């Protein structure tokens, strides 16, 4: 016999929260990541364009500064919304910084190649670099920064025989 739940508050925590290890569909997360990314991209491009066109800052420096501003915005929004069910710890911001640092390196490398080798306009080159970095940082953030379950304990899953406990 099952108990009928009249109020979601009556549900056991694991049911109400979707289970302890519920992981949202990658498509839903990618859409949320994309929405956050639009705000990041707008912010990044506003900063980049202002620094480049108004203040005459070197394009690679302007891109790096804009990237950091957008990445900070992205961390705050993604942590609260896109990856809301993540298992957070003190290292989450560090993992985010590592992923974003790699994203920045990829962005700067692609931007340089697109401008110097492909001879693209600096703003168009930034658009192409952003597309590549968006996909790579999403996958890295989903798998590592905002993982949905804690990592396995190093001793968990070992057989008693392997530990000499037989």
C-alpha cells in the first residue's frame, strides 16, 4: 500500500529533491548554461569593446579582462542555477578558476590565430573563439567543477580481501 502525498513537503527528502544522486539532463543544463552564457558573453563583449574601441587597450589584454568579468558573472549564476544540485565544497571556486583559466588560454590562443593567421576582424574572431570555449568549459564544469555527487572515497569499493581483512 502506498501513501498518497497531498503536499510536496510530505515527501521524503530523497523523493522531494529528486534523489540524492539526481543529475539533471545534460540538455537542460546546457540550455541553462547557454542562458547564463548569453549574459556572460554580453558582459564580456561590452567590456572587450569598450576597452578595445574606446580606451585603445591591446586586443588580447582587453579580451582577457572581459573574459575575467564574464567568468565571475558565470560562476555566480551557474553555481546558483545551472548546477544548483552540485556537491559544493571549498574547492569549487578553485576548480572553476582552473577551468576558466584553461578557457581563457584557449580563448587567447584562438583569438591570436584568428586575428594574425586567418586575418579576421578582432570582434568576429572573438565570436568564434567564444563558441569553442563555451562548449569546452561547459563540459569541464559539468564533469568536474559542479559535479553532482561527491568523488568516491579512495578506500570505498575495495574488497575486504584487498585490505587484508578476511
